[in-house]
């Protein structure tokens, strides 16, 4: 299972539970090794978490770019 979560507020954005979906389907093959380490996390529970930015946090970051310096500014 893949979970898409906001890297700032940890809000669950969506899930993919279909094991037939590949990294190629999701475009992960286009990420550099550093981006993969930053974005994709294999969780101990057996699922994969993909860290992205939700619309609410994106709006806040656009209005207050200095918040991007904090690791989790909206929790």
C-alpha cells in the first residue's frame, strides 16, 4: 500500500492499495536518488509513504516562504 502524506502537516492525502501499480506508473523512476530518499519512505508496517505537500500547506508556504526552513511548521 502507498500512502501520500503531507510532509508538513502529515495529512493523509490519498492511498493506493493496488499492488499492480508500479513505480514506473507513478513516475518514481524520474526521481534522483536524493529525491527518492527525501520523498519515499518504506514504513516498518510494510507500506510505503510518499511525502508531498498538501494544498493548504502549499498556500501557506506561498504566502510565508520562510516557513519552508522549518521541518514541520504546521503541526
